[in-house]
């Protein structure tokens, strides 16, 4: 006879934890850490507070696991692109497109990061996993830039973290500020043609920046 939980369901710890994290992502991205209720998460996942605390230790532990899962999702998407075999410009455009589409499809990620910034990344500072996860995207961009310089496609010696910030800033802003921006300027940022134009605009801006002469390079004359 299969083992069953206190709620009568078959025990599947991995699936149970994933269900808890999925629902907790919605709860915390909507209400924040302070306003998110573990009781509500337990009810929606047909588990119990005791089980949630067994898996994650505390409410803050669950919140941190949600943050780690959110970052792991985007970093996994990037790793699956296998950009190292592509032309540098094509690789960067694909990376930008992936970031753009991810943020558009995952507003909960954007809200979670915004909430954590309000708290000065106090909880994120406790997570070595998040720091380790985000090393990969910088390494990916650094590799693209190195190949771009070697082939003469890129001329500017840009910091890969700066390039990552440039990409993230545009893609993130469209989601984090879509309601205020849309209200002020009467523009729907989720309209397909606007999204298509913006995706091309950020890619062109980054590529043009990298193809420009490096301002630090000595000039003749």
C-alpha cells in the first residue's frame, strides 16, 4: 500500500515541494514576504503549515526558496540555448530575445525582484545559491564578447556585467512599470507590435553599442 500524507494524498515529496513553490511564488509576488500567508499556501496545495515548515524550515526559508527557484528558471533557459556555437551577434540577439520573452511571461519574477529590492536584498544576501546561479549569465556574455572581439564584430571593450544590466534594465522595466507607463502615455506595452518593436530595439541598441569604437581607445590626429 502506498504511503499517504496527512491529507490522504500519495506521498511524492518532489512534486509536493514543487507545488508549494509554485503557489508560494504567486502568494509572495502578490503580497510580499510580510503579507504572504503560509496558511493560504497550505490550503491551495492541500498540505499543511507543518509540512511546509518541514520542507523549508520557516516562512522566510520558503520565500528564499521561491527566489532561488525563480532565478534558476531563467538561468536554465539561458544554458539551454547553447550560444557558444553561434555567431557572436546572433548569440547576443537570441540571449536578449530569451530575456525579453522570459520577463514578459513571468511577471511574478519581476514582482519578486522588485519586492526584494525594496528590502535592500536582505533575504537574497543569505543565499549563496542565487549568487552562484547568476555567475553563469555573466560567463555567457563574457564568452560572446570575447568571440566578438576576436572576429572583429565588436569593437568596444564592454564589461559583461554592464551589458547584462543594459539588457535586464529594458526587459525588466517593460514589465515592472507597464501599468504606470501605460497609464501615463496611453500605451499598451503588451500589444504584439509594440513588443516586436521593443525586442528589436533593445537588441539593436546593445549591438550598436558594442560595435562602436571604444571610447577608452587612443585616437589618432
